[in-house]
C-alpha cells in the first residue's frame, strides 16, 4: 500500500501545516473575524476560502 503524499497536520496552536511528499506547501488557519480559512503558501501567496478543504486545495494548486 502506498502512503498518501499529501498530509495536513494540526499543530498545537491551531495552525494546519500542509505537506506534499514531505515538503511544506503552506499553512492554514481559521480566521474567526472573517469566518474564513486563511492560507499562506511557502511562496508568500495568501488565500482565503470558506472551508479547510478549499484552502488545502488552493494551496496545492498554488504550489510549484
């Protein structure tokens, strides 16, 4: 069985770290003021999405 190359791990501070084949893609955190999820890629892009899954997908699309 092959392990999933995409991992999303919640840190103690509530931030999620997204990795792809062991390399960091970005970070995701709930923004309660805006009722959105804020994601930041390793390349500095900031993305807002309505769901955690949407933020995860957007980070993967922005990764290069």
